C-alpha cells in the first residue's frame, strides 16, 4: 500500500509509446528558474548511476529556463 497523503498520484504513464516514469516539477514564483534548472539537471545526471538495468537515462522534455532565456534575449533586442 502506498501513502498518498503527500499528494502523489499513481497510475500508468507513457512517453513516445513506452512505459515511463513522469516527474513534474513546479517552481515557486520567486525561485531563480535558471539556477533551479541547473540543479535539477545535475540531480538527474547523478541519478543515472543508480537506475535499474534496462531503464533509460532521465530525459527532460521541457525546460522553462530555455524559454526564459529566449524571452530575455528578445526583450533586449526589442
């Protein structure tokens, strides 16, 4: 039995037609997006060594920091 009091949800997940573990991360409004993104990417990189056999390395499908950098560059050009 899993403890769901923390708000965790269970169920089937998939990505590109294969079973997957999906992790969604919401940052606080005052958090530094680029710093947080780098910290998450470091943690995911470190996680690779402990993955079970046959599990692919973590893959980030959306980076808010990338979007933020593009918006920032556009606003400087305008």
